């Protein structure tokens, strides 16, 4: 079947597929019992080849790494090592021939002596007697990674190769359809959604096209259809409760011409009320929409602004009352701390009732600075905290621990800043992100 042959160590038997695998510099060849199978183009020198499950493991001969190498693995090695190295390295590649992708690629500075498959894992023994174990990622992790990279066709091929059930394959088709729909490739997205029939509710597909339905009737109105605007409002009543982001779109439409505004003035007021409640857009954006042309009357804008100002004043009054109550509570706590810290005025306990059993207090008794007193027999052994206050103190300590933990999650804080700068910064201050103790600690580092 072949007269050229291969280098020593570049031929192995794939017992699972019952084929001989032959590696040459230009490609990888598979030979079955009756004929040669399709070859896979994989250029580059190869010193040995192995099989593991449905993978082919390729080991390269030693070579000098370069920052301009074609392999990203080699370029990353040079970048991490701080520049080209005078010593040679060996590259190990795990290749999936059926789906034609590289599952793993790594480098060895001391070379590779042997590669073997055992217990469902792949092992590589280097020349300095170090054993590296390569374990295949769970299927869910592989699909999550392919989803992030948008490699849905490859994910479908892997699902077919691994003979996953129809539910998993359907979920990939659904994610693929969502990806294509977000890119406005509606025809191909629908082809993927068709593959999800019997597993995905039709309402899911319908909900994704709700905005397109509204835009369709908006275009019909511009073409002169007298009933199109009423249909837009009716569709908004149908889809709006589940998708508040449709209301800004309809608001822009209903205030686009004087005729539409005169016909749907009450509908515009209702849309504004929903926007106030659900807050799919900030107030300044509403003002910009209503004032972008001369269609919306001053009375309509004034009416909406007055309602917003009234609501804002009520929120301010509520916040001021809360601030006053917090200040009063803080002042009382500070006075209590000052009294407890004053060595010239020791606290006198006048409690006559046990806070645990409610019986008359007799000796031996234990008094806590929070004005709770107990029989010694009513307290657990080695108890150092008031049982009545322990729950409240535990909640406060848990809140502080959570705040300290959140203060170190910078990516979460930046995402909150992108959503709303003022809210994120004020919330960060309330969590103590910029406490003096934290600043001093960071400065000492």
C-alpha cells in the first residue's frame, strides 16, 4: 500500500479504529485493512507518534524556539521565558483527526522520552524523569469554551463524534441560533432553531423576534397602513410585560409624528408610566426622546417631568429621614462606646433577672456589657459572648466579611461602574472599599 515508509517511531497502531497511523513531515496517513483512509495535512517534523482514545499524539524533534515561529505555543513559550533561548525544546501536540482540531499543545525543555496511555489518561515522561499527566476536560467545559469562542460547528461535530444524546445536541443548536441571531443572520439562525423542535418551546423563538414584529408594523405605518400604529400598541401590550426594553422603542415611534402622538396620547402616557416603574431607560434619555423634535408638546414633557420631580422629592425625603435615623443611632452607639471606654466611670449592673431562663438572678452570675445578665449555669461552658446578641453580632461580622471580599473583586466593581457609575461608586463607599485602613494596607504593600 505504501513504499515510502516513515521514520523510526513515526508509525503506530490505532487498535480502536483498527488502522495503522503513519506520520511524515507533510501529513498524517491512516491505513486500514483494505485500503488507505483519508490523510490529514499536518506539516512539520515529527520524531514519534502515539494514539490515545480518538486522538493522535505527535512529538516533535528538538528545535530552537523563536518569537517568529508559526506555532502560537512556541511564541508563548518564548514570550514567557523573556526572549529566545539557546537551549532546544520539544513540542507535544494532541490532535483530533476526525474533527480536525488541536486539543492540546505544550513544550518540554528537557525533551520527551516516552508517551503512553493508561487509565483513561495520557502520560508524557520527559528526559529528566518528570511525568506529566494530561486529562481530558469534561464535555461541559469543552462546550463552554467553544461557546465563548463561537466555534459551534466544531461543537456539533464533537457532539456527533462522542455520540451525545439529542438534548445536548439541541442545546448547541439553540446557542448557535442565538449567536447567528445576534449577528442579524436570521436565515441561518432559523435553520438552527428548526433543529431544536420538540426540545425548545416555540415561544422562545417568538420572543426573540418580538422587536422585529414591532419594527415590521412601524414600517407598515410609514407605508400608509392606517391600522399599523394600533397594531404596534397591541403587540406592545402582548410582549411588553416580559421585555421592558420594548417600551423605549415604541415611545420613539409614537412621538415621531404629530398624527401618531395625537392618536395615541393616552398610550404615550401609559408607556411613560411603565418606563418610570420598570426603568428600562434613564430619565435624561426620556427627556431627549420627547424633546428631539417639535412633535411632543410642552405640556406632555412638563407633565412627565413634574411626576418625576415629585417622585424624586419623595425619595429624597425618605433618604433624609433614613440619614437622620442613622445619625441618631450612630451618635448613641458612639456615646455607649465612650462610656464603656471610660475607666473613671465603671458600669454598675442593676439587672435582677436572668436573660436566658427569666428567673431571679443569683450568684454565681455573668454580666455582659450589653446589659444582659445570666446565671452561670444557664450559659454554655467557655461562652465568651452574650447569647442574645451573638446572632446580631454574627450578622454584622458576616456583612463586613462580605464587604471586604467584594472590595477585592475588581472585575465585578468595573462591571458595576459600566452599568451605572454613580450607583457603583456610592455602593463601593458604603462597603468600605476606600476605607483608610485599606488604603494604608495597600500603601504598605
